């Protein structure tokens, strides 16, 4: 289902006292000096989805703060979103400074955050992910789960339920002042088994779909990737084991591992231990051993593959790509290919960079906006 952001309004968000950007559903490239607020605009859009956005900041952190102010102000982000022939107004923010939770509104009515995914599904790539293949498994797992979430929004709820039960189970196992209640432990492990099996199955489905999409588009100037999931439960799902059977096995494994997990101070089995593996297919080399530019292109290929897959779905909104400082890491051939692919897929993207020339391939088919401390200046439309 075609969907796009037509207008974005910020109030007391990060560096912006107030700002308005009319995108009219077009791809937008934002350029200007470091610290001008380009990434802040992408973060605002990312908060039109459940969760903490592309920076992972707390809700209180994103409110505008002047020198000398100890806390951020109440803030708001609102947007007009076109979905097919319909247009809706989405909004999120806080009503009081320092609030721990944000409100979400759809056409002025307060709704659960999960409703955002019915209208817009941002997928982002940021400089923080440049070292994705060199960092800990948790970073890759979170990156991959964002791709899963874009296709299956309920995945976020399953992950949250699993993490909550995992923390409570470990609290009981490591509490030296009391003997853990086996009945309560069993209840928590049952929750982990149910949510964990659903998580593993969703990850396996997304991996298979992404690999098929990448394999079907081998003539692109982005490095081809071979994907894998390192994790017992994801492998079971990938081998065709049903969710119910995975749940049964996971609950049994957790119960058998209580003493070991208590001694280790952490749970040593479960989908929270999974990892994403990426091989540069042409070089037959792990992504971690590739150049910085190749690693960036491999990550971008994953994001584009998921975007291509979702753009073809009729039952969900097309993704909006948020690409922070991506162009600077691509050679001219790949920058041109990125512009062509975004246009060919009919996607809307928001890109940032310090140099306007980086976006020459986008000119004529995207909206250019100069971002400075004094505000936003739209180039000739």
C-alpha cells in the first residue's frame, strides 16, 4: 500500500523551537553543517513508530533544552500521512516537561503506540550502525529485529513480553535472600517460551524473505549477501519446526538451565542470544572482514531488500527510509544506484549529508532542504 509523509511539524523537539517541512510525499535530502539539526529531523520521523526512535533516547531527553535548563521541555511531533487515497494526522509527544511516557494521537484521539504502524513504518540506517559487524551480537540482533518489526509489527510486543519475563526470571534466580518460587519460575518460563517461539519464527521468516529478495536482484551495484541466524531457536524455525514445538522445547530448556543460569548471572539459552550473520557473497568473506565502504553497502542492501519486499505488499503501508549520512560512504556509482532504486521502488526516503553535491543523483526527483541553525530552506521545487 503506497504511503508517504506529506508534512512534518516539530515543537520544542531537540534543537527546534518550531519547524515545519512540507515534503509532499517526495524523497527529501537534507544538507548542512554538522550540528545544524539534520539528524533531529530523522529522529522526529522515527518517533512516528513505536519505541524510542533511531537514537534510542528516553522520552525526556528529546525535549528542547536551552543552556542552563536542567530538563527538556514538553515536545511534539506531528505529521500528515497519505495512505493510498486516505490522509491521516499522526502526532506524538508529551504534555508536561520530563514525562517518562509519550502520548500518541491519531486524528486528535489518543491511541496506543502500536497503532502508528498501521500508517507509517520507518526503517533507518545511521552512523551508529557503521560498526554493526564489528560490535556485539546484541547490536546486530536489534538491527535485525527492526527489519522484522517493519514487516510484522507484533514482533515488538513479543520481544517486549519476552524481555520482561527474562528480567523477572533472572531477578528471582539471582536473589540471594530468598529461595525462588518454582511455580512462579515456571509461569515466567512459560511466558518466555510462548513469546520466544514467536520471535524466533518471525526472525526466520524475515531472513528467508530477505535472502530471496537479495538473490532475485543480483544485477545491482550493491554487494550480494548470504544471510544466516546463529541461534538454536531461529535455526529450528528455519528448519520448519512449528512454533508450538519450539515453545515446548524452549520452556523445557529454560527449566533445565535454572541452576546454570543462576550461577552465570544471565540466561544462557533463548532467542535473546541469537545473532545475524552476513557474508559478502562475491568475496566469500564475513562482513566483519570487509572494508568500511563494503560493510556500509551490505547493511544498505539489507535495508533496501526489506523496503523492496514491503513496498510490494498491499496490506501494509510502504516503508519510509531514514538514511543518515549514508551517501558519504558510497562511491558515485552506488550513490546513483541508490537514487535510482528509491525512485524505482516508489519509496519515500529522507537522507542527510553535509555536502549538497553528494545528492546530485537525487536532484530533479527529490526535494532538497538546506538545514542551518536559522532554520530550513527549501531549494527550488
